[in-house]
C-alpha cells in the first residue's frame, strides 16, 4: 500500500505544471512592464514637444 502511494506522488506532475504556468506569467509580466515603460517615456517626449510648440504659438 505504501509503495503505491510513493509511486503516485512521484508520478504526479500537477505541481510542475503549476510552476511552469507561474514562470510563464512572471515572464509575460516582465515583458509587459518593460514595453509599457518604453511607451510611457515615448509619450512623455511627445507631450513635451507639443507643449513646447503650443507655448511658441501662444507668444
């Protein structure tokens, strides 16, 4: 009876699958944060240019 229990525990891969999904989710999060940070910097640059042009036009 104990041998079957040990064998079943060794064959169970559900924990490994959960870890794999966790690693994938972590990687996707890092990529998303990196992409959004780059987009945010680009938007700041664009708005600063627009603001400068509007200030020139107002004078």
